[in-house]
């Protein structure tokens, strides 16, 4: 059983039995598992905690700990911009299962943990798994530590090598708002997959950049479907934000 996790920079934390009681928020290509509700609260939260954080153009994974007790109190992750092939995504192991747990830092000290570089998408995007690199798939995982509802850290040789979010469509939101507590409608799940294709599948992205008619038509169709969707508007608006830059840059060609 994994009792301690290693992070970049020889930094480490013990696994506790208390995961975060926070609802994840999937905002664009970022997954937020933190208590703040606006930018001012975010700045205050970072000032009152320690750990790994973003700074100007440096965007590592974010893990924030409370100085008193050294417990994990928040995290932020970036979804990689490039999706793995279906073949590689199919190599993501189902085991071991998720073990709920929190983290307690070994010491009050800042560190930097590098972002993942590869996105592995399960069928229907039921699970998004983000890995340090594809070499992780060459060996078994040692553990999955569920630090929050549907959010797990992936562990190999005692080191955090990735993370995953189960049922990402459920946690779609815009701004700092909490996700809609109602489950997503089927159209939202389908359009999440379409949006992720548009922004992470290299041939599709290249087609948009090169002005290929089929790729542009696909982008325009997705944008139109999201704008016309009446149910689950909050999540539809979140997906519109996800593809907004692509629509602005390529949608009117």
C-alpha cells in the first residue's frame, strides 16, 4: 500500500484517509479542485497556503497545502493540448482501483510539479487520463489516490505520474461557478467529445489551421449546435468557451 508520494524536486507527502470535500470544476482545459470562487479569493488562497503554483508564464500543476497541519487544501491541473492515439489510450490500465485519500506534506516548503504532456481519452470521454508521458504506460500503475470526487492521482514507483477525472462532462462549468448538480444531458456528453476532438486531436487541429473545408465545417457545426442547445445551458456555455479561440481564429473562413 502506497503510504508516501513523491513529486518533482524530491518533494514528498504522506497519503492520509481524508480526501478533499470539494466539487471539481472543469473550466476550459483546466480542472480546479479548490475552494475559491473568484480571482480575489484565489489570490488570497495562494497567499495563505504553500506548495506548487503557477507564476506568470510558468504553469506547473498546482498543489496547495495549509501551513497548519500541512494538509492538501486545493489543486489545479491542466489538460494536455495533445491527445494520445486511440491505441495508446486503450493501454491505460483499469487497475488498481481508486483509493480515496488526502495528502499531508512532509514539510512546509514550496516546490514545482511539472504538468502532464499526454491526454488519454476513454471511449465517450467517460474518463480523461493525463500522463507525464507515454512511457508511463510501459509499466503497471502502483496506485490511484482519489484526492477528490472523481479525481485521482496516478502513482508509479512511489511517484505521481499523472491524474484522471471520471465523468468530466458532469463537472463542466464557466468562470468560477459551481457545476450544475443535475447530470449532463446526452447532447452535452456528445458535444464534449466533439470539442475535445477539435482542440486536442492533431489532424483535426492541423485541418483548422490549414483551412481545410471539412475541419472548418465541423467547427462551425459544433459551435452552432452548442448555441442552439436549450437543455443544460450552463455546460453548453462552458463548451462554447472551450472552443471560443478556435471559432474566433478559424470559424469565419
